[in-house]
């Protein structure tokens, strides 16, 4: 479970890097630029540790399907983030975890009793955080609800597929390489369609300006993905999903440090409850 905790910390740090870098660069360009470096990292490790001819057509197809769903989920999430509160995304993530638990319990006969207490504590802390931070900006329209439903379905299905792929001895680095190459390919195509690559000089200046920042993002997200898949491989989507409810709250800690934002007392209470739940979950699953 320590792998998942490390992944949560890395993803939370990455969220702060996103917030810091999006001030003067578009989401699409930053996502594509970041995935370019992450793809190079993943492919390099893949060729160093594995012979790519060892992967069967079925393994490639299963991994590619999960990657496609992940890209659709990511695009839906980023599109929603442009105009609405991220608290709704967090609420839908909780709904997605409930549906994942139901699916694994009904169709995979997964024993959920060992993680029930710790998971319930973490969920309670998360719900308390959402409740104490509700405001008028939480109102969203039907289109935004549909985006969140699509995001929830894609991320949930991709997580289950990746878990099954890992159980089928498909290496985590192969899954990451597949996913990041696809993100880069789709991102590049989208930039062409949006006609944002027609000013090469301006583009070159932007890429140069953000080179070291994006390189840091790429390294952080690569490690975050690697640790999350390693954690998913030795646990299950329920534990992984429940623990990742802590991600928005751990992001608060990084935001407080980098942007000098104040943390409310209720936020500290939520953080404490989730930390206690994570400790309980660790004791129950070891």
C-alpha cells in the first residue's frame, strides 16, 4: 500500500505544478508537451527491461483499450475543469468507486470485508471535506454532468482493465508507455485541428520557456503512474480508488506551501480522518 501513498503524494504535487504552469500556456499544449517527455521515459525503460516482441496481440489490445478509455476520461476531466468546480469531479470519483466496488463484488467475487472499515473512514473524511467546502459554484449544467459521467465511466473501466492486465503479468511500464504515447498522439492531433501549431516561432519560444518545468512535471507524473500501477498490482481497484480520495486534500497541503494558501480547521480535520483511515486500511490489508 506504500506504493499507492507515494503515488498520491506525487499526483498531488503534479496538481500544483499544473496549476502553476497553466497561467500562460494552454491545457492541450501543456498536456501534449508533458506526454512527449513521459513517453520517451516510458519507452526507454520498456526497451531496456523488456523485449517488445514478447507481448501478444491480445495483451497489446487489452492495454490499448484501457489507454483509450484513460485518454477519453482525461480529456473529459480537463474540459470540465475549465469552467466548473473540481469538487463535482471529486463527488463523481466517489460515485465511481462505489460502482467499482459493486462490480468487483458481483462479478469478481472480491472479498471487500478486509478493507471495509478503513475504506469507510477514508470516505467519511472525504465526504466531510466536500460538505465543509460546498459553495454556490457547485451548480453545473447537464452537459457538465454528462462530461463527469463519461469521465467516471472511462476512469473506472480503465482501472479495472489495468488491474486485470497487471494480474495477467503485463508489465506496468508497458501499460504506461502505451498510455503516454496515445496521450501524445491524440494531443498532437488535437493541436493541429485547433490550428495552434501554425506559429512555429511562437511555439518554439513557449516550449523553450517551459522546458525545465515540463521536464519536472513529466518525471513526477511518470513516477506517480509507476507507483500507482505497482500499488494496484498488489492490492485491488477498491483500495486504490478509496486511497486516491485523499488526493484533493493532499493537494491542499502542497498548495498551502507553494501558493501560501491558508488551510481551514475543517480541512485539517478531514486530513486527519483520512490519514487515520489510511493507517487502518494498511493494518487490515497486511
